[in-house]
């Protein structure tokens, strides 16, 4: 069997990058262009620049990002046509090349060769911060391994934008990316997330929002939450309520919700009480792959409920 290549956006084992710390003088390299604007664009210090771009409002781009993009030898884009629109708005004429999930291997190697030859390469995604549920991880990892400076040019991200307006605790948060699209896997993922003592930030598509919220309400219990939609765009809205009420709202809502982030408050002591439907759902999921005794034990470990009572319930569910 051939080994599967790591997906560009996927999770990967932690890497030891301690031996490859960037030198402090790489931190502000892009800033040096600001003072020299009158003399025309000068060459950027070589390295890989990870540049955040707007998530909706084209004005949400930093002066430094504009400077780096204008002076890069090449800008690697998730979608060159999309970046061309941003460039047109801001009068940027830098050369672009495609770098996305489907060509990351070949395009990544070509970019690495350019970086090794001393180029300044900027990486952008369609919107927000590259690598945050977006392409770039493998390129950054390869650059780090090759000893090439990797320089952040921070700016917008839907993750921090949603978190900043949700009205939920921000002292600790967990970014979970996208939930699995299928219900059984999604509920399994949510049960693992339920253990985390932090606000949860989840990306979701408009089409799957009602089903995702219903599962979140069933598995996570009555937590406060917010659905932040179309941030920085014309129809920006943030709806705040508990998960069950949000699920009801979106089950009935007309029209596509657009781009959105779900932010959910951390577990509260109230969640120690699981409602019967939630327990049944957990048991059904467990019964799909386990016998009744094991399913009862697994749900008991997850909820703290009595194993004997859960076993009785599991047997009843099985015989239905
Ligand atoms: N790297 C991006 C970032 O930092 O914002 C996230 C990329 S991810 C592929 C795209 C997801 O981000 C969308 O499906 C949606 O969940 C969220 N998103 C992007 N733009 C948004 C916006 N303007 N308002 C709300 N959510 C948004």
C-alpha cells in the first residue's frame, strides 16, 4: 500500500522546529519598504512572507501587506483570479502563480527552488490568513526545513474576527476548523470537543449550518453561542443565542446564510446534566460500532452517568 501524502490543510504531527528559529532580524524586514516608497520599490529581503488578505471588505489590508505584495518577486495565490481582483483594487502588479491544495507538491517544489535561489515569495489565500484552514502548511514546513526565513504579515482572519464580536469568553479558545460533513463523524468530533474547557471556534458552510447546529446542541448541551455571518461584508450579522435556539432559527431560516463562523461558549457546570435525547444519540452512535456493554461504558466515561442505567438504555435502543 502506498502511504497517503499529508493533505495541505490537514492536521499533521507536531514538528520540532526549535533548531530553526528565525533570526530576530527577519522580523521586520518588510517594514523597510515603507520609508523608501518615494525612491520606488526596492527589493524585499529574501524569504517566504505569509500575507493575510481581506475576508470581505477590500479595505481590510495592512499597509505592510500592500508593501510586501507590491515588492515580492512572486505572489503564490490559492486562486490567481481572485487575487487579481484584490490587486486591481489596490494597484498591485506583482507576478502571481497558483499554489493550492491540488498542486501543492509540484508548485511547492518550484517555489522552494526560487526561495533557495534568494527570491522573496509572498503567499496569500483567497481570504484571511493563509494556513488557517487554507493552503500553506507544507510550503512553510519545507521552507523551515530548508532554513529559509518565514515572515508573518498578519491581518484579517474570520476566526479572530468572529471571536472578537461573539460576546463569549476569549481567554481560552480552541479553533476546530471545519467539522466532518457526515453526521456520525461530526457527532464523534463534537464529543471530543465537548471535553475542552475553552470557547470553541468552528468554520461551517451555509448548507450544513442547520445540521451542524442541531448536532452541536445535542452533543454540547445548552451552551451560549454565536453565528457570525458575512463578516465585513454588506450583510454582516452576528446572531447570539443558545445552541438549541440557533439550531431552531437556522432550521427555519430562508436564504443561504453565506460565509460563517460558529463560536460556542465553554462547558458550564449545567452541562453535567445530559438530556435523554443527547444520551440516546450518544448511545446510538456508540452502538453503531460496539456491543451494548461497551457502548454503555464509553458513554458512561464521556458523561459520568451510571453505566448500569446506560446499559439498560442501550439494550432498549438496540431492540427498537
Ligand atoms: N484562512 C481563512 C481565514 O483566516 O479567515 C479561513 C479560510 S476557510 C477555507 C473559509 C471559511 O472561513 C468559510 O467557510 C467561513 O467559515 C469562514 N469565513 C471566511 N470569510 C468569512 C466572513 N467574511 N464571514 C464569516 N466567516 C467567514
